[in-house]
C-alpha cells in the first residue's frame, strides 16, 4: 500500500493542511479515488483517441465492421465499475461514519450562525465571536444552530462541514491534533456578506485553554474599548471606518453619533443613544438613506439577544469616539 | 400540399410573415422559435457568466458590490437552468427531429406544442419582472428561509419558473404520446434512433418530476405572500423540507439536461464513424435506467444538511448505482469507433469533446457521491467544477455538436467547417482552462457563491477568468458561423453526412409535413453495412 500513501501525499498537495487524524484518512481515500479516476480517464480517453486516429476515414468507400454488441464484454465493463464503486462506497461510508459519530465525553461548544458572524458559547458561560478556542487532542462536539437563515460551518483543515439550520440543532465533531489557527468558512449561501462570514478555530494547549476560559476579555477595559472589541468582531464586515461611498453596503460609523439621519420614509432623527440602541437590536425599524438619496438595503440582522448590556453600552461609547 | 412541394416549397418558405411563425403548428417551426429563444437567453446567461468571472478576477471588489454580484450569480444560474439547458435540447432539437426520427408528420398535439413555447415566453417574462423589484439574490436554488425574507423580486422569479415548468411538462407529454402513437410503419421501439430513446426517458422525467417543483415553488410563493409557515422556522416550518422538495425535482432535472445530450452523441458518433452503434439495447435501456434511478438520489445534495446518517448512506449507495449505466454508455460510444471510418467534422469534434469532458464529470461525480468525501467538497468550487463539466462540458458541447450536425437539414445550408472547428478549439480549451482549476480551488476549500475570497485563491481564479473569456469568444464566433451559414452558406444536399436515420431521407430543408410519402421502416437506425 506504499503507492497509496504516495498517491495520497500527492493528492493532498492541493488539499488544506491536515488538522485532525481523520483528515489524513480522508486524504488517503481521496488519493485512491484520484488514482482510480486517472486510470479510468486514461483508459477511456486513450481508447477514444487511439480508435479515432487509427480508424480515421481514408476514402468515402471505407467498409466498416458490423459489430452490434458483445455480451461478455458488456457484462465485464458493467460489473468491474460496479465493484470499484462498491469499494469506494464502503470506504467512503466508513469515513462518513467516523466523521459523524461523536465520541462520548466530547467537550461541547454551542455555535450560532447569524448574518454574518459565528458566535460561540461555552458551558462555563464564556462567549466569543468569530474565534473559537479549543484544546488540542480533545474530542470537541459542536452543537450548531442559526439565528436567521441557513449557514454552514466549514473547517477545511478538519474536512468537516455542517449546515446551521434555524429552529434545530445539528452536530459536528473533530479532534484537532495540532496547535494552530485554522480557517472557518460559511459554506451555505446566506446573502450579501456570505463570503465575509469567516472565523478561525484556534487550537491551543490544554493549559492555555483553561487560562482562556477563565479570562474575562472585558476585564478592566473602558466602555469604549469593550465597544471596539465588539465592533471588530461583529460590525466590521459591513460598517467600515472610511467615509461613506456609493459602493458602501452599510452606513459608515465615522462621525455617525450626533448626526441627523435621513430615513427612507422621509423622516429624520438625531443619532443619539436611543437611536443607536434601536438600530442594533431592531435594525429594520429605521432605514437610513445613502448620500445619493436612495435607501440602504435593509439587510442588517437584528442583534436582540445576541449582545450583553455591557457590550451594547460599549458600542454606543465607542461610536461616540469615532470622528469624521 | 403536394402542389406546393412541386414548386420547391419547404417548411421555411411555405408561409410568410411573423404572424405565420407566431401561430404555427409545425413542430419544425416551433423548434426554430425555441432555437432563437434559447440562443437569446444563452447570450444573457453567458453575459452574466462573463461578469461573474470579471468580478472574481481579483480578490476584493473589481467591478460590482456583493449585492450585485449575488444577483449576477442568481440570474446566471436561473437563466441557464430554466431557460437554456432544460429547453435547449428537447424543445429545440427534439421538437425538430423527434417526429422526423419516427417518420411522423408532426408531434401528437401540435397546438399543445405551440402552447408550451408560449409558456416558456410568458414564464421568462414574469421572471424578468423581478428586475423591477431589485432583482433576485437567492441563487437558483431558492433555499429557505433566505428566499422567504430577502426583500426583492424573488416572488416574480419563482412564479416565472413555475410557469416555465408547464412548458417542460407539455413538451414531455407531447413526446411520450408521439413516440407511442405516431411511429411510421415498421418503426418498432428497437428501430428507433437512440436520440428518441433519450428524449423519451427525458420526457418521463419532465412529466413526473416537474409538478413537484411547481408545487414547491407555489408553496414558497404562499410562504412569501401569505406567510403560511411551511418552510419558515419562526412559524413552525422546516427549511430543510424545502431542500427535499427542491432536489426531488432538481436531481431528475439534471438528467433532463444530460440524457438528451447523450442521445445526440449517439447519433453523431455513429454517423461520423459510419458504423452501427455498439450495444444499442444497452444504451437505450441505460437511458431508461438512469431516468428511474434518478428519482431516488436527491439526498446526495444534502449530506451536510442535517439529514440522518442512515439517509446519507442510502443516498450515497443509490447514487453509486447511477454510475453504472452512465459508464456503460461511455464504453459503448468508445467501442463504436472501433473499426469504424471516422471523420472529424465539427459535430464529431464536439461529440468527442463531450466524451472527454463527460468522463471527467463522471469520475468527479463518484467522488461527490462518496458520503465521506462529499462532506469536505460540498458547497465548494469542486461541486461548481463538477456540474459545469457535466452541464457545459456535456450538455452544451452536445447542443453545439447537434446544432452543426443538423444545421444543413434545418436550413438547407452548410456551415463554414474551418470556423466551426475554431469555435470547437476555443470552447473546448477555454472550458478546461476555466473549470479544471476550480476542482483544485474546491479541494483547497474555497466555498461557492463567494463574492470575495482569500488571497491564496487568487491565481487559480485568474486562470479561470481567462478561460471563461476564451469560451465567450468561442460562442461569439459560433454565433457568426451560424448566422453566416443560414444567410450565405452553400446549399446542402439532403444527406451531407451519409447518415442513416429518417430525417436524412427527405429534402433539406424538409417540406411542410416532413416526408412526401410516409416512410416504411425495415431495419434499425444505424444500418451501415
């Protein structure tokens, strides 16, 4: 089976790094199918090219053979592919079950998809956004759901993916065997900023993980600094700190606080604490117009329930510090 | 009619004026109207494809913002699926040649045939109303609950797809009845060309599967307009139910797209290797087999949706079974070349190109059918590459091949062989340059429907964009080749390729009711002895 390992190594040149043991098993199967596919393609396409050239028409009076069928040959080329498919099926099912069967006593993390962030909640009450910290060499079970539309939690390095479905919990597990940062994508189309719904899995040593769990990220921080952290985690994908342009998909936060806002229904209001609070928690209540006069698309999700009072106050205070 | 035949009249010039076309009951004229319609939609859908590749040329913003990009991607998908590939072969080439292959004067229900064209036009018009309401950004799959809450013209697009579904159902119904009832004397089922077998299998799928899509889309409209709560979780509905309904149609729909293409390839390969097809019955029955099994594989689109492991394993297994009849067809086509007399005119080049690309599409299909592997590949560019290899590398290559093959019959004119071969080279090479890198992108983990991507994906995306523009150039030249051929091409004889099926026994272009005398069939369709 040495050739298989070599093949797998070559196939995985184009694969993401292997962050789990299952990922290397996965790449072996993938390598096997790639090789089997290459052989079949060479046989079929090679035969095609060879016959086409060898039996090229020489004159318009060419006689051709009259061969209608060959039962034994046809049985062979139906049955042999069938056998190969069954090998692939059984092997693939084995890996599928490995990927889907969560070990008992796995460490559990709740995952919430929300346009366009990933929120993580640990049993200790610790929360994080777009950065999931987990201990190395520990089976981790994710209990996934969505607060709005479908999303899909995808970690290429672990070869795992699971849709986040509103109204139900889905599961995914992995056991990372390397310390490091691994990319997370949203793989189920979820609207405007689907491609920016990115996160990281940060695999750390068990000691570092315990320390991180105890750590209160907002401890001893000024309100505005808490707000800045929340902004960087949850708002930055749409609300950027540059002057608003015609291509902006959401209002800029620069100088927003205190400004008079023009709304799509032709009313206006000053951006005070109450306005900011309402816009975060119930974003569709007032839709702002662009500089050009048309309304921004009402795409912002409502954050009611997704932010603590401390974070909300922090955001308001942070906005006050942003001058044009 | 016999008087007009004597004066050299054919179906194109026996009546004149736009009105005579819009009210025609002639299956050939309706086929030509479908041809024009599909070509217009293809130009629109293709333009969206070029714009998509323009936006993806570099990471970050290139030409449009994410909302516009998502509309490009939705319109590209919806137009290409519902308005180009599904009607492309059955309603255009099938309408023209199925009755002729059977030795019939027309389809069984000519008025219904015309109605089906109007369904397509009305449905397409309704879809385009969505543009007035900020377009559609759901993707062609309309997954709930995003498609329920997104604030734009989704309702119109969905309603349009609903109406277009009737076009597909009526065409299918017509083909089934025509095949059963209007065969010429001596035309037994096993004397029928394989194109007819393929269209027949397709027609069964169209009639049985499309109503499920219709119901699903109606429910989605009810959900959006009335808030009935079948799919919306906030009202107690289940968004995954929508996926089950949707793929129960849309997986068979994949075979609605590919089976007729396989039929065309069977015709071209025998004609240009001047040899009886190898394994006629195996190819005919594998079409039927694929059609039947295709109803039971929809769950392979949903390995990561949260469906149970038992369902995942079952769907993986049944999907593997589709591979067997598909492989049989490919082997039979290759075997047909053996000891033949092969000519490399453009139709044959496209048919051989089909075999090359479809084989790659097939083996990557097996990778995706493997439940364990699909978890990683699902919703990445690997899937995008796979289905383009099948839909474009397969179906579109076959449409182009069939177009060149039958152009002399349809218009009585030959096309320019040199330029037609140039279009083949550009489309074939451009296609591989576009989509092969996408397999690698997908394996690396780049998800599909991404407006923006990480920097490490840029070089492969760039190659892909250059490939796409090469394909675009190829199709643009093909358009000129076709127009030039229709207007100025050399006169075609009644059988320029020396093929054996019935359409080549009548004049080019054919007379109003196809054959001056009803043909009497005495043998199989590929009797090259």
